């Protein structure tokens, strides 16, 4: 019975180690990639600065080529240029604003007057919740822990405890 208990304790120890290691590795890589999807939906303001039409006509890019959003975000475009600008279904006169709700996951490409390429890429992703991140850590950490536990048995096998004879 003691050998079985030692085996269970060793495996549980390495499963915990595996889950913790997977969670740490996952969080570090997640943050290095620039986490911007672990948040609630919000309104994102995109400002078209004055002189954009002139710079675009010269082939210069004034704004980033695309953005990443989460489902439920509202993209609000404010036109501070002196020319009417367009972004997909939005027509934004000078000094005005227009907005669209991003309610579906996907990679979208809209026609766009304020980019030299004449299109603007939008990536809409599902917001990453704490539970999704925990699930990922468990899915990676449990097999890792079992493998570490099995490997530990190869490196240092459990030995049955000697039983002393009873007189």
C-alpha cells in the first residue's frame, strides 16, 4: 500500500509542477506577443489627422495598416482632415465622426480612403477570458506533468520498503 501511495503522491507532485510550468510559459509568451485581447469590449477611437489626404496622395501612410479588436468593440473614426474620408460603409465628412460595432470574429478588409493601399485591415478576435487561459494551461500542463512523473520513475524508481519480519 505504501508503494501505491508514494506513486500517487509523486505523480500529483509532477502534475502540479507541469500545470504551473505551462501556466508560466503561457503567460510569458502571451505578454511578449502584446496582449490586447484580454479585456472587455470598448470604444476604440481612430483619428484621421489633418493633411491625411495630401500625404496619402503622395503615397505616405499616416495611420497603422490595421488593428486588432475584440468582439463587441466599437470602432469610432473621427475625421480631422479637410476632405471627406471613407472606411468601408462609413462616410466621414470633415470634422465629423462615424462608428461601427464589431460583433463577429474574423479578418475584415475594408476599402479605405486614408490609406495609400486603399484598404484597411481589421482583425476581430474573441476576448480571452481568465477561464480560457486556465483551460489552456490545464490542457498543456496535465500531459506535461504526467510525462515528468513517468520520467521521474525512470530516473529514480520507487523501491518497495523492506518489511521487517514480525517475531
